[in-house]
C-alpha cells in the first residue's frame, strides 16, 4: 500500500514538473530545457533522481547554493543542496537590510 502511495506521489511530482516546464517554454519561448536542479532532503534520494531523469528525459543534478561564493569556513561538499532554503532566506534578509539602510 505504501509503495502505491509513493508511486502516486512520484507521478504527481513528475506531472507538476512537466507542467512547469511547459509553462516556462510557453511564456519565454525557450523550448529547450536540458536539466532540472534538485535541492532539499528529497534530492539525496538517488531513486528519485533516476526516476525523474528517465521520465522527464532530462538530467537531474543536485543544486549547490554555494557555487560562485567564497566561503570563509569549511563546508563539506556532500549535502550542500540541503542549504538552499537557508541561503535564499539569508539573501532575502540581506536585501531587506540594504533597502532599509538606503531609506
């Protein structure tokens, strides 16, 4: 039963990704999307990645939110995709801080 529920959720996720890709292509005129970036805890599931790659016919890669940044601390390469939301919130906070300082 739980295996069936898992397949239903995977199918739903796959349909939503396909829907988003079609919407993006329609709105931007860019029809060629060749990869999907995964982040968060689900990104660590190799089964999810391989399933999405086979169904979507796209490369699924782990997203590293630290790419292009100089870090002043050592952060292991494994698991960086888990920090995506925290990095987004940090950048949002910096942006709000800068906007408040300019007033």
